[in-house]
C-alpha cells in the first residue's frame, strides 16, 4: 500500500511498513535547503518501507522492491 499527497508544495509519499517504533534499521537522507527527505526502512537485509518528500524520483522502483522483498 502506498500514499501520496501534496502539502505546501512538497510531495510526500510512503510505501510499505514505516516502522514507527524504530525497531528495524533505517537509512535517512535529509537536505533541508533542497527540501528533500528520504527514509528507507529494512529488516534482515530486506527493504520493508520508505518515506520520501520533495524529490520522489525512484519511488516506483522502491515500491516494486518492497513488494518483492516485504
């Protein structure tokens, strides 16, 4: 399942499990000046979820990878 909307000119999207309890590993890239945020969540070497805001390029590829591995 994925979600997408537009808020204040920024497009945030999420897909998969975002691990709100922060029990899994994560990779976060944030550039406030460019208004870009990416959080990739994984467990046991598999991508489980992602949150992207600003630059959402690659979202479809991430969505497909999560569907395969999640």
